[in-house]
C-alpha cells in the first residue's frame, strides 16, 4: 500500500510536470511586409509546433500578409482608412527612384527620397492611430493576456503597443540605415574605425580616407535619424500621455534578433541582448514538382541557374528584360527565372519563366550552379546554406551592402542592373560557374553557417521562450539606457577631472611664484636690497 501510494505520488508529479512543460505561452506578432513577413513566418510556425498560441495583428491594408487565408494561428485585423494598393505603391515609388537611368545627381535623389519618406510617415501615422487609439482593439488585446510581443520595426509604433499592453519585447530586424536604431536606441557599440556604415559598401579594412568617410556618414545618419525622430517623439509622448522619446521606448526591447550571422558580418562588438539568427528560414531542399524536375534534369552536366529579384520585383522594363534574356540564352545551363512581366522578345529555349518558384528547393538541387539575385537577405542566406555562388544585381536598401559582403568574401560578382549589358552578365555567370574559387569561398561560408551550437531558428525561438518564462530579460540590457548623453560619454567625469587638473596647475603656479619671490629676495646682495627698499 505504501509503495502504491508512492507510485501514485510520482505519477501525479510526472503528470503535472509534463503539463507545465508542454503548456505554451501566448505570443502577439506584428509582422513587417514582404520578405520581412516571410522571415518572421518561420518563427511563428516553430512557435506553433512548440505548443504556443500565436496571434498576428495586421492592418486591413497590408499588401503582403494574406490575412484572409486560413492558418494554424489567428489573424487579428484592424481597419485602416487605406487600401493595399496605396501601401504597395510607396514601395514601387522607392524602386522607381532607385532604378532611374540615367541616375540624377545625389541632391535630386535625396529630395525625392525625403518627399517619399514624408508620404510614408503620414501613412504610418494613420496606421498607428487606427491601432493605438482604438479602445475596442486595445481592450480586446488586453483580454488575450499575451506573454510577449514579437515585432519588426518596419511597423514604427509596435513598441508603443507593447508599452500600453505592458509586454516584454522581442525585436526582429536586419539593420537600420547606418545602424542608427541599434546604436542610438539599442546602445550597440559601433566604432567607426573598423565597423563600416551600411550601406556604404566598405569593409572592416578601411584606409584613412575610408575611415574619414565612415565617420562623416555616421554623423550624417545619426543627425538625420535624430531629426526624423523629433516628430515621432511628440507622437509617442502624446499617445502615452507622458514625456518620452521613440528611442527610449524602442530601447526597452528585451531581445534584438539580428537576421545575420558571422558567416556574413564583419567582426564587431555586440551586447548580450543582441542575438544573431541569420538564415533561420533555411532548410534542406524538398523534391521538385515533376515538370520542374524534368526541366532541371534536361540540363545534363551543365546544370541550372536560378534567377530571382525577390518578392517586390515582378517585372522590368522591356529593354532590361531583353538584355537579361539575351544573356541567359548565351550560357549552356538551363535557367529558371522568377518573372511575371511581359515575356521578353529575346527569351531563349534554355530559359523558363515562372510567377513563383520553390527557390530554396532549387538552390539545394545537386545540379545548381549559380544564383542571380538582387541581394535580399532571405535569398542570400539560402544561397549560403546550400553553397551556391552568386551574381548580384542589387536594387535598393540593404541589397548593395549585402552583396558587397559576398563579393569581398569571394562568393559573388556584382553588376549594375541599370547599366549592365548582356556581355557583362554572361561573363559574370561564366566566372562564378567556371572559376572554382567562387564555389570554394561559398562552401567555406556554408560550413561556418552550419557549424553553430544551435540552429538559428531554435535560437530565435529559445530567446522568445526565455523572455516569456522570465517575464522579460531586462538584466541583459546595458545600463547605458539609464544614462544621459553626457553621462554616457563621461563628459561630466572629463569636466570634473579637467577642473581638478586646472586647479592643481593653478595652485602649483601660485606656489612656484610665491617661492620664487621668497628665494629671489633672499639671494639679492645687501646693498642692492637696501637700494631697492629705499627706492
């Protein structure tokens, strides 16, 4: 009977221990758009596989989050007085500015981008108001009793929602312009002597002139970021009903998930709450469809080339498309091209066009030879994961910087899509396919990527679960967040030390003068001393 009671006790301990172990948390997700959402979607799926509940909060004008589709998680949609076409048009305008040919001077481009940013700011304010000033939505969100907020800073006021709901924050991003968010809001060290400003396309081996340029660009980006933050600071203070700043609110993030890794990054200092999770979406290749597999196998020993410009670029001008199609027709490989525009007149029989392609599965195919890419982080990491050399056609944002990292590591050739001729693309493809150094370099990066103590996706989910278990991770945040700017740079200490040194020098000089006068009088001859006294 005693043993039976003991067994029952152990059984119940096991039962309840197991229950507490498998019981999941409740995660609120505010996704970015386009490839940002594609990346975060992998985290969401893994959280669901680990028995967590996930709610994705999305606005009704989202151009890339298909919230009407039935999913394992719940979409919570809030209405905004906009439509998806209006939001997507801003992305198209940015591409139009970037891909102008011939390219206008830098002042004109700067003015065009400033004008576009003004429109984007107005649109984001509208979205934020619809989310944050809806008492019904906030009441509903509070009723869910979430454990953590996972968001992409592409949605600027997500941290405000976390503040209102009193939730710990896990933030996911690639990088901000000039590391401005990370440096100013997250207090991540970035010494300009060896940490190049993205996206300047410099490396960590900088000459004096490059370091000078790096310092100037850092200063410009920092000033621009602070100026752009001023209006947001007022908005943040108004929403919370107390004086605050955007950086102060964003800086409360418990964990920053950075979508890169040392296979890509130049060495630089990181804080304990910054975690590298680059390539978290990568996975082994799955079998291709029968039609696609037959086309791939028809390439024989020459293999295949995959060409994609990402989720935002669906077509090109006919002139550019013909230039590219003509080049692809001159190589012996078969080409799978993700393209939904009008069929180019120069399209060759070795090239097939698809509205959508299983990119990861193609890149992992044994016949894969080269990847023509715009340099988006997702596609770039799939190429690293599978060890595929690249030809880069960067378009905008972080893409030139991404591909420059691959170029300096000997894994890619970069071209300008606006000025590129067919011959340039043919030569670039022949180089990365036939020169074994490119394959060797990308395989070295692939080995580094795979040689990690924990898979990137597991690490991302671990830190989200860590924040949920511990109700935050504030102890990982540096004390710099609590210091004023003059304390951070120790200017008060410098001022104090200068004052002390100045005081010591002053006293020393006074003592020297006093002793000099005393000694000078004593050493004077008696007659001269009397004469001086008489005078």
